[in-house]
C-alpha cells in the first residue's frame, strides 16, 4: 500500500513560526515511519517562503535517510516545478489543469536533474503525481508519462460531489498506479485497495494522528 501525506501547516494552531515547526516535525515523523511520498502543499506561501520551507523539508528527509539508508520517502512540491528543481526535491504534484508531465520532464532535463535526492529515489527522472477527478484524466496522465495519479474525492470533500468507489475502480483500470484521496479513513481504506487503488493519500489522516499508529493499522488491514 503506497502512502501519500499531503501537508497543511495552516491546520496547526499557533503563529506562523510554530505552524512551520510543527509541519517539519510531522514531515520527519512521516519519513521515519516509511510514508512513501510527502506533498508540500502550502499554496498560500510566496515563492521565497515556499522555497525556504521546501529546503528545510528536504534537509529533514535527507538527514533521516543518512541515519537509515532504508528510508526512501520522496518529497514532491505542489505545482511548482521551479521550486522542486531549486531545492532538489524528488518531483512535483500537478493539478488536473496544470502543465503536462512531459513539460515537467523537459524542464527537469534542461536543469540536469534535481540533485542527489531525486537520483536516489528515481535516477535522473522526477516523480510526477497528477491530481485527477475523472477516469479519463487518469488515462491522460498515464499517456503523458506521469508516475502516478491521485484520484479524488472518493468519499468526501467540501463543496465537491464524491466520486465513489465505482469511479475509483474504473480509474484503476488505467496503466498507472492510482492513489485514493478524499475522506479516506482507517475504516474505509481497505475498500479503496479492493477497488484497485495502489494506495491512499490524505491530509487529516496523517496530520491529525500519530503516524506510526496510522501506518501500522493501515498495513495490518
């Protein structure tokens, strides 16, 4: 089961400095417990502040990997290929209406890759996740050489109609790993896998709970 933690520092209490520190602690927790991917999704930050936070996140993950070479958590930056390249992140998460994975790969190649972390996880090639809301978008992501798709919302999302397990099942027929997002809990995660999902993506499930407990329970289902 692939696990994908999507960050939201604004959900933490306190001032900006406190929220930032809490987020980096949660990133360290996720990487320590073997979460496969972390998406830095802090869309309200300026480019400068996002790049600064991303650099710190990369340093946290690199330090943990130095301590234990079996840790392979990859950091993806939401939508910002330029920031991902600048901080030597492992890749990007693209919106459904974003640039294509092919364009990201071309930019990555022009920059001679994104540094040692990217090469360790996927040699010379960026990891590219694409947000998808319809099965045909998953098919397009696959044809454009995305690494995997994140299909949402499955069970719930504010101001959005859930897609449900039927749509997820259809999306998972495409030749690309699909992760389920949107109201995923310990209770319904197994149904996503039974529908064909390669894993789950979540904000609250990871950020509001002890990640070690969540990971252990997910893997024992």
